[in-house]
C-alpha cells in the first residue's frame, strides 16, 4: 500500500465491539493532490453482465452492488474475496476518490523462463485498478467513493417526491430537502 493511505478501525460507536462486526475506513496518511494515486484496488475482475445476472448478488432487488464491489461499464471489480486495503474505502454521498484503470508498464522480474526483448517481457502490459483523488485531500481525511445506484432505483426519485409533497411549505421543504440530500 502506498504511504499516503492507511486503514483505521471504526471506534466511534457506543455498541460493545463483541456485538457488532468490525468496521474499517480508509484515510490519507499525507496530503494528496487532486488526481493523485491513493492506493491500488485489488479485486477479481468479471464481466459486469455476469455479476448483474448472478442471483446471489441480488442486484435487481437492491439496485446497487454488494459492499466491496465496484461496477464499471463493462467490468465488475469484486474485492470481497481477493481485495486489499483499498476495498475499505466506503461509499458516500460526498465522494473524494474514484476507481480508475492503471496500465503497469514496468516489466516484472524475469521468472519461469520469460524472455526479455529490448528490455521488455514478452507478455502484454498488465492492467490493474487504483483509487485516485478527485480533489485535494488533507492528512487523515477519509477516502470516500461515490454510490453506484442503478439508474432505475427509487433513490433518484426522492427529490421530485419531496418537492411534490411539500410544495408551498418553504420551512419544511428546506429541512426535508437537506435531509434527503444527506441520503442521495
């Protein structure tokens, strides 16, 4: 893990530790400029169509991927079984990081008879994924990825439902609108 990200055990609960599963969050170790690499994102890579059609993932009923799974247009990055500390970046309404592909062009050490040609291994460059900052991050700031709600999920209709219900009631409207924005 690069030196600018570290894992923190969640300790801000009044519930005794033995009654709840452990929680972890990912934080910056040092200031991170916009677009900087925060940490690799190790995962199993499968076609998104395979992930979406698997009934065990329950995507049609929940409208969002399982925890530790990121959906890209053609790929599903599943870090549930084969993930590193990058999987602990939680999803939230105010993201400050994003998952992006990374092409690793440095040739790995020669092993198992691989042959170098002009300083390159005779295999194609490897593609991986990593977390990148979407704005400047301070020391100790939590790394948060955006939600991945399905386009047809009811959460996208909350603003219009709230607007229709509280039309003409400015005070309640402002309160309810800010409350809904917390969840969207």
